C-alpha cells in the first residue's frame, strides 16, 4: 500500500510539473481543465489519506492486541516465576529445624506472594487440628470442611452469595474463594484456601496453581511432624517420657549459664528409688517398669511448671529447680518423697524397709558449685549420704 501511495504522489508531482511547464512556455489550457485537474488531485489525496488512516488504525489495533498478548505472556511468566519461587521456598524449609507452627507461617507468607490481596487459610484436621489465617479475619464453616474432607475435590466459587451452604462466608464478606485438600498417604489431613472480599474472579488456572502448591505443602507438613516425633524420641526416655540424660545435661548447662548472668539461684536434686533392685528381682521387670513410670509421673506432677525432670539412669531421676533456693527445693522434694511413700505399689510391703520409698540429694548454685558438673557431684554426694543414713529422706550438700 505504501508503494502504491508513493507512486500516486509521484504521478501527481509529474503532472503538476507538466502543467507548469506548459504554462511557462505560454501554452494555456482551458479553465475547466485546471478545475477538473484540481478536483481530481484533491480527491486522490483525500482517498489516499482515508485509506492511510484506515491502515494506521488497523496497525494500531494490531499492535494493541499484540501488546495485550505479550502482557498476558509476561503475566504468565511472572506467575510461573512466582510459583517456582514459592515451591523453592517451601522445599527449602524441609531441611530446617522448625516447628509445625513455623512451617505453617512460612507457607502462609509464601502463598501470600501469589495472592497478594486475598485471605490465605491453612487448616489441619483431626488430632493435629490447627487453623492459621493471613490477610484478614474469616470463619471457615463446618459445611466447607466437611465437604472437602468427604469429597476431597478442589472447590472454586465466584459467587458465594448464590450458595446457601456458604452463607457463613457470605456474612463475613467473602465474595469468592478457591480451596483444595492437603493429603497425607491418601487421606485428607487439611485444607489450603484463598478467599477474596474484593469480588476477584478466580480461574481454573488459579485453582490448578493452588493444587500444585498443595503437594509440597502436604509433604512439608508430614516431614515436620515426623521430624518432631524423631526429635522427641531423641531427647526423651522411652519408658518414662522424661528427658534423657544427654538432653537434660544440655538444658542444665544453659540454665546455669543464664543464672550466672542474672545472678539467680538454681537448685538441683538427684533422687533414687530405695531398694529398687530388690523390688525388680522379686516382682519382675514389668512391675519394676511400672514403678519407674509411676514415680516419673509423681515427680512431673509434683514440681513447678518451670522445673525440669529427667531420668538420669536406672532408677535415678534428676530435677532442676530454676530460680529456686535450696530451702524451697527441700520443701518440694519432701512433698515428693511423702507422695511416693504414700502411693500403694504392688508388694511394697515385702521391701526391706516395708515400703517403696525414694531418697533425695540436693545441691544449689552458687553456694555448692558454679558449674553443672560440680553441682551434680555435690547432689550425688548428698544422695549417697541419704542412702547411707537410712534412706527415704532428703539430704542437702
């Protein structure tokens, strides 16, 4: 089209040169010739301008469509990039020493990058029940949870008010939402949802994106739960569920270090079940295990919330009393001693002292020692003294 237009303009130029040449040589055409020529030239120019404007308009429309198409492509790339970043951030959490609460908070922040203006909800069902929300307040209806738990299919709703079962969400101002199930070994363990109060129209692309994200999220939650179980097993005694010796000594070191800085007292007690070997040999290991578990339970229930009880080995237990003087520790241990003595154990009347009892040795920071090893040694010495002088008593360093 441009070539044709240029040729026509070239023709017009030559035509004008031709007329002017004749005019300069004294040859004059009839007036009507000039009038008709002018009309033709103007008509041609106008037609060419209209055609050119039409072409330009078509090109602008084409460029706008191309620009929109490229914007969509760029937006798709952004979504894919955000999705990959989201997946990467979620997977990176696999190797971290975090709690399930930390993991859920990380997930909420990550999903929020995908849906910046919406409310993100993660709910875990059953014994592990937890609900965490980011971006606003919302109450998840039991009907929605039941529907997702039973059917397990993802849900996309863009007009909440049209569905009576979601009336609670509509009352909270929710206009649209997408949710999908979190699975663990084929069972639904929770839900991941995105809720909008701004009449956002979710697409199947959004739903598929949420479903893809839910897979590593489910794995991460399972991984965290397994890690928590392994961590608990690694620091607790399997029989009594008390802290084991290694973990207890780690905690004790931390408490002493803190007390040295804050100049606060710390007391420690080592206790031992009197004539436990005699009881174990005469009543069998199952009965002995029952005694250990029962004494452990009495110790846990009989101390303050800040106190820490551990199994030190065999029939020995150890207790840390943070921010507690020796006198107060003696009072607590005396109550524990009486509770154990008054508890009716199987065949305890056959014990050498006619009862199943416990003895305590107590030491305190800073008067009896400045390090964990010094304090444990002093408490152990006091326990030895309690054993040597008749058992069933509390002795201090």
